[in-house]
C-alpha cells in the first residue's frame, strides 16, 4: 500500500504523544505500510541542535519572538530534508508536533498572535499543512503532574512554565480545532495509553483506507 500522508500529533506536555506515536508506527508497519516517524523540533541533525537551544531550561531569557523564529527554522530544515522526501516517496509520515504547536504555544500562549506566527511559518515551509492532525486533549494540571512522576523524561524549558501558560496553550489548541475541524481530530488523552492508542488507530485507519 503506497499512500503519501502527512499526519501530525499535537497536545500539551505530558499527554503521552511519544509513547502513542511509537505504538502507532509499530501497528502501521505490521500492516505493511511504509511509515516514517519523526519529531519536532528535531528529527535531523541541524534541527536537533536548534532543539537543544530552544528547550534548554537555562535559556529563560529567550524572547518569545526568538523562540518562534527558532522553531520555524528547525521546522524548515526538518521538512525539506526529511519530511517532504519521505512524502514524495509515497510514505506515511507521522510527526510529533508541527505548525499547530507554534500557533498554540507562541502565537496564542506567548501572545505573539496566531496570524503572525502563521506568516513566519509560511515563509519557512510554504502553506503546507498536515493532511491530518491528532490532538491529544488533556487538562494542563494532569499533564504537568504526569511529567513530575516520569523522571526518565527530559524536563525542558516549556515544562517549567506556570499553569496559566499551559492553560493558554490548551485554549490555543481548541481555537485551532474550531478553525480546522476537518483536519484536527481530538482524542481524550486522560484515558489509559492503551485506550488512547486504540482511539487514534480507529481514526487513523479510517483515513488511510
């Protein structure tokens, strides 16, 4: 089965995206689907180096505009070096975060403006949006509590933001759901990991078929 699809996973800190993506990628491979799993910021050497700068907990002085531009730079390199070639080859690409993260975190929660952040990203990657987006919806206090109980997970600069910031992130995501109802599918991330995986798989497999 050769079908090019770009599917992104979004959600707050502690939503379980990384674990679910791994399990979904395994299921796709088991169904003989050529899949590439990747992440943002990162996925390739240059973008991973930018990730280290953005998410370093010591970089508290970083201005929100610098942050937005760094995310867009990492996204541009990652998209043109890794994502687009995979799509051109007919693969299904599943990506942990993409442009919606910048719109929710920097555009809405940081107060830069969603339109302004969208313009930055359109310069970086053109007007490319995912074919499908899975949004893990979770109360911020639940996600942050999960982070503090999983000591093996990296603690980054966004994790240590206050609760009000993460509440704004959720508001930003829900605005995007209203703006792109056909593209963004909301999954209740308060469920068990197994239930979340099954919910994602149901939506994803229907789209693939």
